């Protein structure tokens, strides 16, 4: 018994030391970054801090001897490459080594997700992590969670419910993604933009955000035209047919703005068939979203021009929020926007493909 | 002179009565519509694709290309419809399974895209998997007497998850160029390969129907399973067999689909293709409750559907509105083939004839 207490105290001391070390090192790093003014270094520093954070997480459970129980409700990982990466990221973060006891539930249907949430509440998890299939219908179940003292954290998708019902919401800013892409396209300085716009499933947040920015730009500029604007419902075959029909009609175009990588791929297949050149310095500019590894490889090979990121790596953000709550800290921001980039084929590197590819 | 008129008139009604009249009429209607609206619809141009191979492009080629997938499925779907009086709605999901099996065999887990096995081996494995799925559906329908649509609902729901599981949720892609021939062009031949594949499938199907009793037995079982049993047929086996044949058709489509982009996305590949296949059977004038059938009419129906789709794309109809147009076609067809309407038309036809006779 005595030994156990001793071990616990030692472990706690080690954890404290680690925390101290971590804070000082990140301070150093950030002052370095300030000197050199390089964003990359702050990123590294952030990673250092994260790594250190993980170390403390490893020792912390030994200190209080209890795992944090989380119930994770996600969409079906088969849905897309994005979801697969998201799920893998969650599974890698919420492990016993990191101090978590995680249970997972998957469904693309809202009612099934709500049932899963109710089950997690009955099981008395500490935190409920939720990527909702649909925005509505969550009020009562989240109220139940709050009454049971369970912290709710939304990731990837927001819901129509009072902000008081959840601790934080970690989301992508789809409007920003669209804006970044449109700004990039504008920076290409073409005389005329004849765009084939291939949309995702109509009404989805990603479609609305990515369409909105382009629509606004086309409306305000005379030299931006939409040759066609069609939904391919994230489906590469449909995208191929849509582009094929434009080619068959003999209409001129020089930009393909596809709202995800799969659809861009389908569009490119149609171009290849008609021997229309595409990529850096070629006839048609290809733009995609989501940063699949193979898509970034296409950028690296100069076959595509642009790929916008939709960041699926939310686990570390969630982990941070949970750590804050457990340590009794205040959460200042309800909505945490993920950092997202846009990649240009002329500047992308092989490291980017490895690091950001999903 | 009067005699000649009479024979001509009866010839016209004979064509009108023929089952294949419906898809031919639909095809002509679409063709005339396009001819009036924009004759350039029929233009075909010769060029080279980015790999340097000669290709023919144009709307008609697109119709031959994409219509062939549904045409191949229509062969199997017609047989299933005729024998079991129901439809298989798991076709799209099983295409995903077949495609997944092809990728798994050709690339393997975590492969870099180079071929690990000959393409024919991948295709045969896909045939095995798809026929197994067909056999599963067939057992549920033929042995356990479950409604075909309910029985195939199982794979419809689970198929895409199974497809994802086969490749461990990865999306491998084949880099070998020969693999693209099946959904694209064979070097030197400017007509899309799927069309040739469809022709081969159609010829095989017609030969089988001509030289075996499959067609006759299928009709007999579809019209009355009990009396065909009393006549020494095995309705259970024949129903089961039609589902297995459909499975084979599905595997062929899986190969074409996978070859088009050298990879597939399990959740969306061949989405709703089963509805097109069923619509093709209906357009072919086949009775959806089983019995008599005409495979050529179904195949023609498949190309009509693609003709409609391509026409709508050409006129920039929003692609999520396409199902609505197809729905209109279905409604018109169902109404025309309803017994009440048929009687009315027949009565009207007689009246016109009688009037002519009087005059």
C-alpha cells in the first residue's frame, strides 16, 4: 500500500516536471519564432508542445489512476477518404496510453446517432464527442447529457442547438475554404475565366461554402463565366459525364472547379479522353478539395493546379479542450476553427503530400 | 389498291403490337427531338486521346459508352424479372463488391498500384464474388420464397460496407495502363470498349437463349411456377439460376466501372444503377410481374435511358432533376401498359378501322 502511494506521488512529481519543461521549451521556441518570423517554426513548436502534452497524458492516468471515458459518435468511416482519416485520427488519439477509455458509434442516420448518444449517457461517460449527421433534433438529448454532467464537444459539424448545451465546437470554415480557392484562382490572372463548376451534394455545408464564394465572384466580375454548374453529388462518374457533355457540346472552358477530389478526378478522365491538356501551364486549370494523398500527388506531378484542404485532424483540438476542462480551466472560445490551407501545384513539396495527404 | 392498304394497315398494327415497339418509338422520339432542337447533337468527331490513341467522340459515342453498362445489367435483370416476378435492387452494391474484389486481387493491401496478378484473375475472382452474391439473393427468393425486393434489400444495405471491408477501407488504384482499356479505348480502336463488351454479352445471351431451354423455362416459371413444376421443371433452380446469371452481368459492369478511373469509391460507385436497369426492363415493354420477356427490347431500353440522360445533360438540365424526368417516363410507360388503357386503345383502333371500312 505504502509503495503504491509512493509510486503515485513520484508519478505526479514527474508529470509536474514534464509540464514545467514543456512550458519553458515552448516559450523558447516561440521567442525563436518571433526572431526568425517564420510560421513554420511556430508550427514545430506547437508540435513539440503537443508531443510533450502526450507525454504528460501518459503519466497522468497513473497519477489519478483513472481513464477519462469518452463516447464518440461519428459518421460511417466508409463515407469518404475524409471520414476515414478523421476516424483514424480519433482512434489514434483516444487510446488508453493517452489516458482515455473510448467507445465508438458510427451512423450516417441522425436517429441512430441519437440512440447511440442516449446509450452513452446511460453508460455515464465523461465526455460525449459528436459529429452529427443532421443539424436538428439534438436539443433534448444534449439537455439530458448536461443534466448528467457530461461534457459535449462537437467536431466537424455544427448543430442547431443552444450554445449552452455544448462545451465547444471544432469545425472547418467552409466559406473560408471556398474563398481561399477563389482568391487563388483570381491570382492566376487569366483574361477570361470559363468555369465548369461541379458541385457536391446540394445543401451540404461543404457544397454551400465552396459554391458561395465562387458564385459571388462570378456575379461581380464580367470576365468570370460559369460554362456549366451541375451537382455530381461527390461522385466521380457523374462528374465525368457532366464534363463529357460539355466537351461534346463543343463549349470552350479553361477552369474546372470541382468541390472534391473524386469529382476532379472524374473530370480529368473526361479531359484525357478528348486530349485536352490540363495542369500547370496547360489549357485547363484543375481545382479540387479535401487533399487526398493521391490528389496531392497529382499536384506534385503538375497534372492538377490547386487542392483546398478540409482538415480532418480534429482529435488534438478535442484533446486540448478535454484537458482544459479536466484541469478546471475556462474555455474561452465556443467555436474553434480548424486551420486549413490551399495547395498550389507550383509550390507543393513531397513533404506536404506526406504530411497533409489523407 | 384497297387490298394493299389493308395489308399495310395490319402491318402497322402488327409492329404496334410488337413489344419492341415501345423502346423503338421512344428512341425515335428522342432522336427527332434532338434533330429539331440542335442537329449538332449527332456530330461525331475523330481525334486522339491524351495517350495518343485514336478515339471517336460525340454525344452518340457517349450514349454507346455509358448505355452499355445498363444494357449488360438489363440482360440479367430481364431474366430475373421474368422468372421471379420481382427485381434485384442490390445491383449497385454488388457492383461495388465486384470492383473491390478486382482491386484487392490486382493491387493487394497497401500495394503501390502495380499489377500483382493478371487482370483476368481479378475479373474471374469478381465473377465468383458477384455470382455468390447472386446465389445468396437467389436462395432467399427461390428457396425461402421471400419477396425479391425485400430479399435483395439485405445486400442493397450491406453491400457497400462489405465492399469497403474487402479492401480494408483503403481506396487502391491501378496504375497499369492495360487496365484502362476495359472502360476506355483499346489502342487503335476508336470505339469505346464497353460497347464491344456489351455486344459480346448480348451475343452470348442470345445464343444461350436460342440453343438452350433457358428462355422457355424462365417464361414458364414466371407465368405459373406451380404448373411448370407439375410439368417437370424445377422452378426453384431456375429462379436461383437467373439471379446467378445477373451476378455474372454485375461482375462485367464492375470491371468496366473500375477500369474507367482505375479505382472506385465504394459509397457512390454505380449508385442507383439498379433503378436504371429496372427502368430498362420496363421500357422494353416487359411485364414487371414476370412471364414473357424480350431481351433485345430491354437492351434497347437501356440505350434509350442513356439517350435521355445525355440529351438532358446537353440541354443543361440540372443533374439532380434527372430522376424526375426518368420518373415521368416511368409514369407514361406504366399508364400505357395498364390493361384498362390497352383496352381503350384497342377499342379506339377498331372504331377507326370500322369508320374507314364504311367510307
